[in-house]
């Protein structure tokens, strides 16, 4: 309880300066996956399925935003512990993922989910809360979240492959790269004794239900 109270200032500080918000120079296409293409007026590059791409970018942006907040929460608790550098390394990759989706939102003129302020707080609380269970708790959270995100990326890869692999080549390449990064984070969690966390399977199930709900909502609103 005292530890939770001590975290309140860290949460307030981090809320004041959202990480990887909506800044950055607009780019017609992401830096990942090749040369920029020209942008058509209004709805992004010609010939794309705008509804599908909007949904993918909105939910992925929300997911990467939430992942950043989770790692911020974990670092607020465990940043100075032995596992701090491991968490920081994963967080750095999430910052890069979020930056890419920020760029895509501008390129495709996609609005973020209205739930972003909620994910801001919920992500931090989940990260800090799991870290308060100790290193294993934080890693259990990482395993649960990263497994959900990499499964989610896999389903998007299938969707885009069915739509048109050539047309979505660059987006596919980026999502595959991020999927690989999330899998690596998942494996790092397991290597750091995630399964030794208290009530590991309950914790994992609850967190993954939360992830499913977050994905469902962020695709729609
Ligand atoms: Fe990520
Ligand atoms: Fe990740």
C-alpha cells in the first residue's frame, strides 16, 4: 500500500508528459520497409482498403502506446533493480514501435482511439502493479502482454496477406518486424522467471483478457 502511494507522484509526472505522443515530422510512409511513396490527398496511398488500414493502425498505435506505459510503470518500481536494464531495453524498442505508428497515423490520417487517456493510466498501473509483485510479477505481465500482442500482429499479417501482400508490402514488413520484437520480449520474460510469479497462470489469464478487451475496443472507438 505504501509502495503504491509512493508511486502516485511517478504516475502524475509521467502523465504530464506522454511519451511518444503525436509529435514528429509527417512522413508519407514509414521509414521501415523501403523508399517513401507519394501520398494521395485525403485517404492515404491509392488503392488501399482504408477501413482495414485505419483499424490496424489505430489499434496497433494504442497497443504500442499501452506497452510504453506498462514499461514506464515497471521502470518506476524496478528501474534501479538488477532487472532495470532488461526492462529499459524492451521499453526502448516499444518507443521505436510507437514512433513508427505515430508516423503512420499522420501518413494515413488515422485518428487515435478515444481511449488513449485511459490506456495511459491503465498501462502504467498494470506495469507498476505487476512490478510491485517483484521481478517475476513484472516478467509475468510482460509474457502475458507480449504473447497477446504478437498473436494480434499475426492475425493482422494474415488479414493483410489475404487483402493484397504486394499492396501492403511495407506495412507487412513493419508488422512482421514488430511481431518478432514482441516475441523476443515474451521470451525475455520467460528467461527471467515469469513462470515463478505468484499465481502465474491466473495473472496471465487476467492480463490477457484485459488485452483482448483493449484490442476489441481500440479497433472500434
Ligand atoms: Fe511493441
Ligand atoms: Fe514488446
